[in-house]
C-alpha cells in the first residue's frame, strides 16, 4: 500500500520542506475504515533528507480521525527517534497527542517480547520426542498410582465413596445402552451382509453365523464398545476432572490428605471395569442378532438354524477372551480420561484439550492393546 | 511435643511457622528466593506483593502442596519437607486452607464438603458429623445452607463455605489465598471481620495472601512484602508501620497505592 496515497483513497500525506523544518500535512479522513497509512515511504524515498531536522505535523486539513491516526503517529514517532529527527506534534488534536504519549509512556519490557519460536525441523522433532517420552513417563507413573489404588481398594484401605461408584456406573453403563445397541446391531448387520455375499458363492451360507459370532465375541464387540465408551465416558471424565482442577478442587483434596487418585480415579475405574464387560456381552448378543436378521432375510438359512450354528461356534473360552480384553479397555479409558483431566492446565481451552486428548489416547491404546493381546492369544493358542 | 531429628531449638521452637531461606521455583524458573520470616501465634500475617510475584506459590510450600526448591519450612518446630510423608500428614491436619475461589467440591453439598474432611480424620458417626457441619456453617453465617451445592450460592457465600470447610478440624493455622478477590466491598469487609473473629475466638494463627490494601491494614499485624523484580522479600513487619516508615521506596509505593510523597 503506497503511503503517499494512504490506500485507494485520495492523497492523505503531503511533505513540504521549509527552511529549518519539514511540514507533514495530514489531509482527509484518518479512520480505520480509510486504512492505516505507513510512514515507510517518507523515510525510504529520501524525502526526509538530513538528520537533526524537525518534522512538524500539521493536521489542519484532517477531517476525522481515530485509532488509525494514532497507529500512524506512534509508528512515525518511533521511526523519527531512530533516525534522530525531532517530531513536533503540537498542532495535532489534544486527544490524539495524549494517546500517542500514553502508547509510548511505558518502554517495552526487556524480554517481554516472545522471541519468535521459529524452531528448526530437527529442533522441533527433538522437542516433540522429548515431550512424548516425558508424557509416556507420566502415563506409566499414573498407571502405577492407579493400580496401587486398585490394590488398596481390594484390601479396603482406599478412601472413596461407594455412592460415587454407583452413580458413575449408572452414567456410563445403563445410559450408554442406546448407542451401544445401535452401533453393535449395525456392525452385526454389516458383518452378516459381507459374509453372506462371499460365502454364498460356495454354498456355505450357514457359516455366516460362525463369522459373525466369532468376530463379535472375540474382537469387535469389545473393541466397538471400548471406542464408544472412550468417546462418551473418557471425554466426560477428562472434562470433569479438568474442571475440578481449574476450580482448585483437586488441590483441596491434597491439602486434607485425601489422595485424588483414590477418591476420583478409583471410583471411575471400578465403574468402568464392571460396565465395559457388561456392555460388551450385550453388544455381542445384539451384533449376532443383527447378523441373523440379514442372513434370515437374504438367504435360505432360518433363524433357528442360525441360532444353532451360533451356539456351536463360540465357546466359553471365546467369551472369556473377549471379556478379558473388554476389562482392559475399561481400565484404559478410565486411566486416560482421569490422567488427562488431572494434567489439565488452568484454563477453559485446556479443559477442551484434555477431553480431546483423553479420547485420542484411549482409542490409540485400545487398538494397540487389542493387537498385542490378540498376538498373545495366538501364541498361547487360546 | 517430639522434636524432629536435627530440629533447631532457639526462636523457631515456639513460633508455629518459620520460613527459612526458602526458594520457590518451577523447574529452572525461580519465582521467589531467599525468603525468611517468622509467624507468631495469634498473628494475622499478610503475604503481599504485586500480581504474579509468587505469593500463592510461597503459600503452597507452607501448606504442603509444593516442595520448595531450597530451604526449610518449620511447622510447629518440625521441618515440613524433611520429615517422612507419614509424619507430614498429621502436621498438615493442623492447617486449614481457604482457596481463592473457595475450592469447594462441586459435586457435594456444603455439609458433605465438611463431612468428608471430618470423616477422613475422625471416627464420628454420620449424625455427629452433620451436627459439626451445621455448627461450622453457622459460624460463618450460612445456617440453613447445609444441602445447597456450591454452584447454587453466591461467590461471597462460597468463600465463607470454604472457610467453614477449612475450620472442620479446628485448625491452629488458617491460610487464605486471596480471600477478597472478586468480592464486593461489603462481602470483602465481612470476610475480614470473620477472619479477625476466628483469630480471637479460636486462637488461630492466620496467614493471608492478598494485595487488597483495605484488608491488609484492617486485619494484618505482621507481613512480608514480596517483590516481583528482585524476586525476593523486600520488607517484613506491621503493614501500617511499613506504609509510613519503610526505608524501601517500593514498599511505601505499594502500600500507598503508588502515591509516594
């Protein structure tokens, strides 16, 4: 933007060199809607010649002004000071002059300006690696604290209120039934449909029942429930604890010697350890139901045949292996949610970040745990 | 009273709280260093200083929430951060803390807030605890509010309820973190009166972190002034005396709202 014209509007700056001083005439409107002029051109084009000059600003032709004028003048004043030119603002409106003085009254604090964190690629990779390591360390430490709390609960030494466990269970168990129903039914339908299309080619329609039952019971029922609970309950835990942190409620627990891990994390963990496996059993059954509906509708297999085939395809070991995983997911969700909440910094944005981070952490850990446990099962032949 | 191993005898033995050469830091970032002051029984001791100078952080070291990077905090003649964790807890039980916004547990009613603290340290029955909770709430002027949740009462009342909770275990030392922040002048004044009343009736020693001049002069009889620039204390003593007679211009400026004659 050319400063001579001050944008697209009419000429707003005019320099006139007199004997001892230079006069800068400001014309027209100097409002934010007119754009902010920059004094750069005055200096660069050499119009302000020698040093030790006086620059007098004349505003008699100015029609209106607001912060745009003050911005320009502050900038101008700084540039003048740098080049050793005396700036005479006495002909300006009183208000503008005082605002300029106010803006320049307090010198910039040393070190107050954030040094531009233009970290190089390697530096930021290194920093993020260190952060990740530290985060992993904190996670392990918290996991340890939580497991200690769990063992204290087993021996009846932990301090928490049983009523809290019931209330949290109510919120994360029965109240999650609708969404678990919907998702697992549809997963069952999808599995049944895909399986049917493929197996029909070999006349093996009836084995859709095996496919759906084994997939749901061993893997998908627990995993889908875990992911639903991570989004639904893990985020809620992080937001609850994060807000408590912001309100100094967690600090208040510490001062009276109640361990926040005992009082806040333990009830949530206990509730999820019970709720997630129960929801998984339910999800498995609903998923099989979804598979059976598709199969009965699209093939010659009857519901009764489907039921019989399902009953013979999964045994107690399959159920137990799926429910063991579901229990682990419950612990993961509770720990990730509570950890992110307790780590939360003291602001509203931090509570949001805590909730986001809780969901991401839980889902990542659920998938990793799922993969690891499946490999272990494979090796052990379960 | 058993002396901690290697405890100092002399002056610190009868003062309930002594801060000796304490440095507070977050990692490498030093908040305040070389702090030395003694709080006597029955004092209303003010920790003051400009915004962000680390007043609350210093208080955190005195109530067992954050270990100092260096130095000792003597609580009843025992070095708070050098004794075993097991021994620290009963020591901290004698301290009540009122947080900046009350710090009440929002998921519990006012009575439950008090009962939880009681339940942790006493063997009272539920009925007895309710009686005590009612009494503590009555002491701070909140009779009849037992079953209210913190979000249902005003900011000034939350602050008072916070005091009631801090009083649950009849503390000998009562800490207030910015008690009047965000309160209107009348609520703020009432809280000051309450603080003095508690000191007189319970014989408690009071430590207040604040920068409200009106409160400082109304209740404080001893103080330490922390300076954000030099990051250490620049004066100790009666705030009224410091206001008029301190040699340090920064102290007089602070206590006279920046109007130094």
